[in-house]
C-alpha cells in the first residue's frame, strides 16, 4: 500500500488503497492501528484516538491511540455522552472544536491526568447501518493551526470506510471462531 500524503493531496488512488483494507485485513487490532495511523497522517494531527463503544456498558474504550501519551490513554474509558467523543457517539453527529477551552462538552480530566495540552479536536462517529460503533478523534494539528470544515468532511468519509472495515474484520473473526469450534 502506498503512503498517504496530507489531505490536500489525497487522491482517488489513496481512497482506493483504503478500501482495500475492507477486503484484505481481517486482524481487527492490525486494522484499527492502520486506520488510526493513516487518519493521523491525513489529518496532520499530533495525537488521535479510536474509541469503540461497548453496547452493554455504554462506555467508549480507547482501543488504539497515537501521540506521545498513547500508552497512557488506553487506561481510560468514557461514558456515552461524556466529553466530546462521548457526545459524538451518543448523538451520532461529528464535532469540530477549534478551542476546547471554550466548549462546555470538553472533558479535560484525561488531558490533565496525562499532561497533554489539548487545543483543537475533530471527532466523528463511526457508524454501520446508522448504528454508532465508536468514534475517531484527532487532536491538535501538527502545524499549530485549527481543524477546518474540509477536515471534518474528509474525516466523515474516512470514518465510514473505517467502520465498514471494522465490521468486516469482526465478521471474519466470528466465522473463524465458529470454524475453529467445528
């Protein structure tokens, strides 16, 4: 697969490469890491998280993270509706927050606990058949700029592809477990 460039140069060929994940990568953990690393490059973000929703507990778990504090992030979970990612997962609507300090939905506790200065967040839901399965969030652009509307539009399409790839990987794992049981 070719490396993806910043979204200003994102082409149809790059999107075709992304869609190959849907049919070629069945290991869910490998897939999630690839999704987030690629998204982080496209969005030119300093950090990012892919959170999956546990339908039973109504909690979002940091399944894959990037950035300097990525290992610490996996210790956290947030309730559906809590913080920006929780709000996005609960409402199914994306959010572009240029200055988190001015947004009442921002749950600053995690940033404070890990010592990370969050300024700007772009967060979109991941949906399969209109059902939210998680959220992807990108934090702080590497150039210090804020995220913009075109970033939000691109990430929404990217999240849809990622959700479909996750669904296919989960189906494959389910079938593989069934076959092993036979």
